[in-house]
């Protein structure tokens, strides 16, 4: 039974990894870039606290998608591209 559980866990992890890669590729992103790698010194207009807060995805658990969209718009308006 333990072997079956482990096998199913490995299969689920592989499936999730393939799905993530497929979505990343479809979105046109070159590679995965974690928030920890952002160079905040390069662009001083980035609000580190706000970006890290959004990165935790707490708004999804609280079902506050409107709040998320408003915060993203706020960040994008202040950041030169």
C-alpha cells in the first residue's frame, strides 16, 4: 500500500510539472523566474512589499480577485516598462 501511495504521489507531481510547463510555454514566458530573483535595486519604483504580498496569493484564498486586479493595475501604472 505504501508503494502505491508513493507511486501516485510521484505521478501527480509529474502531471503538475508537465501542466505548469505547458501553461508557461503557451503564455510565451521564456523560463520560470521566482519573485526572490527580482532586482529591486534596478527599478526603484517597484513596491517590494506589494509584490511579495501579491506573490503569496492570499487574495485567492480570501476570494478577493477584484482587490488583486486593482493592486496589479496600481503597480503597472507606477512602473515604467
